C-alpha cells in the first residue's frame, strides 16, 4: 500500500491517502496538495511502450477527464487527474442497475460528444460504466491513454488488449484492429445496459463472444427512436453503425413528434432494412468462418491419414521381405504380397459437408478414405474385404477424428458389392440406409476411432488378414453383434 507516501510530479508533490481503485493496469490513490485533491494513478511500465501513449489526448477533446500532471518512479508511470464526483458504475448501482430515460440520454449524449470531438483521431478501446465519470456537471470519459497503453503492452490480437469482454465489438473478437466504430459499439452496449438494466450478452467468456459475433439483441423496450439508435450502434458490421455525431443527433431527435404516418413508417422500414443487411452480413461471415474451419479440419485429417498410412504400410512391409510397396497417386499406398494386395486410399474431402449434422444425418463426415484387401485366389472365390475410414464426429459433436467402419448387404438380396464387408462413401445410398436403419444394408463394423499414436491393434488385425489373403486363406466372417454395432455411433 502506498497510503501516506509522497510522490513528486511535474505539478508538485502529492501526499497519498486512501486507495480509490486498482486493476490490471494500475492503482489509483487520492492525492493531497494542501486543500487540493487529485486522483494519482500508477501505471506499470512496459518495455518498448512509450509514455506518450498515455498522454496523447487531443487538446480540443470535450468531456474527457484531463491529465494535470505526470511523473515516474522505477516501475511506474504516474499521472494526476481531477477527482470526479462519481462513476456511472456507482450511479447504476445506486439506481438498481438502470437509469431513468432522461438521465440515460444525458449520459449517452455527453459521451457521444466526447467521441465526436475526437473525430476518429484516437480510439478509447475500453468504454464501460467504470470509465465514465461525472465531473463539473458533465459525464466524461477517462482512461483514454491507459486503455491504449494496455493494448500496446499486451500486444494481443484478441479482445484482451481491447477492454472488457461484455463491451468488446465483434471485429475485435475476430482479431481486427480497433476503430472509432468499435467505441460506438461499446457505447451501444452501455446504452443497452443503462436503459434495460442488463447487458445484452452474458455468461462465460465464450458465451459472451458468441453473442457479440452471432446474436442480434432484442429490443430495449425504449421508445422507438431511442431503441433504434441503440440497436443500430450494436450492428455487427462496423459500417452499419452510426458515427458519434450521428449517434448524438439521433438521441436529440428521439422525442420529436411526427404526425405523419409516413415518417414513422419509413423510420421503421429503415430500421428493418438495417436489420436485414446485418443478418445477411452475419450469414456471410458465418459461412466464410465455417468454410475456413472445415478446411482446417480437412487439412488436419489429411496429415493424420498420411501418418496412419505410413505407419501401417511401413510396419507391415517390415514383417516380410517379399512384400512389395507401390506408392499411390495423391497420397495413400499399396502393398502386394504373393496372392494379395492391401491398399490405403488417398483422402477424399466431403465438399458438401457442414460442421453441424443436417436433418436426419446422425453426425458429420468431413472426409473419407478406405483400406481394402484384395485376395486374388481365395476360398470359395472370396475376393477380400474393404473398410471405410471416415473423418467424423461420430461419438461426440464437434470432436472430429478418423473412424474405421464397414457395411454389409442383407442376405437374400442380389449382391451389389464385390467385397464383404465393404467400404462406402458417407452420402452413398448404402451408408445412408445402414445408418438410418432403412433398406437392405447394415453397419457391419463398429465405429472405432483410429489414434495415429496407437495403431497396434489396427496393424495387428490387418496384418493377420493380409497374411491369410497372401495364401488364399482369407474367409468372410459372420457378423453376430449387430446390436452392439448399432450403438457405436451417436444418433440424430
């Protein structure tokens, strides 16, 4: 604690008394210089981040708490500022979490004036009730420099360098740079909070981020014109948000009385059009994000399949010197051993795949491959077996990995497949019928995850089958545990 100590700034010596607050980027004490009081802030120094960031506030800025003195010690930059009457945060607590409409509009107007006076030349990055103070009968922004200093010091591409999660604009969650429109979004969150008494997005950090990125908040319940300006400021695309000057003007027009039904109808239509544009932009962003994430999964699937294939084929080839290896085009590989061949196919991305199961599909398959064993001269003409390899979330939604499975055709039907069991593409009629319990096809091998770091059982099993096939002794197996197999994947 620094209580009782003295600090020397360029505006004189200050004796510190009670602590006014503290956080991740500094401590604040009440300082005394005779009868004069000031808020004395200690901001930890950060290597490579200049002090000037703390002080760079335009001289013509309105409704901004000024910096009145500066100094430093070994570990901190020190600044003095006037002591405000109280914060908006304390005002909200005193009013049960929300403000009367007229008081709320006054707060928002004063802060919009502050942002408009900066004209985008500086971005606050951390607008929230705790950084809005009542000083000289005006609601003012404080900690402009500290918010920017924190962003520079963290060097973060996430919201962590840009303020408090509940007020962080969507573009910052996506790693984009903060702009004046990011401040408008934060002001819109403050407006929503002081009008409704609650934040639009709450919960864990992940839930809050999802809300900022994907959820359009419901109406505030305020009169139409006030409701519209608040919701417009919360548009996901920055380009659809009003500027600070527009925000201020729209607040002043909230009480305007229009006898014209056309004026009200067009205002409502304009707001609805903005909502439609925002929803379209949101759908496009979600589609792009899903495509990028799906491609990431497919790339990972390809790397894992290469590891699996290399481990299996290299190990089996090492068991017998007569095994011949034949690389396959576009990945995969093939081994030949006397009367048999074993092949792992290249990966086949499912270009129609979504990241969420669609309609009656039980799970998502993003890519497929197969492992096939040919027996050239076998018992009773048995040609061999083929198992499907699916990169899917077959057990747990969103948890993608490679699975081995296979299918058979019910007895009594004219065979349509050469192998028993056989591999199938996810969207083939055979696989679709088997997974849904329809038609004349069954899942014949339980969905078993393939761990690229633990393939002993997989290699052992296929190695034994390969050895049997090389002598023409591989036979079809009877499928007895159909009930257990049916429980090996999650259902829609």
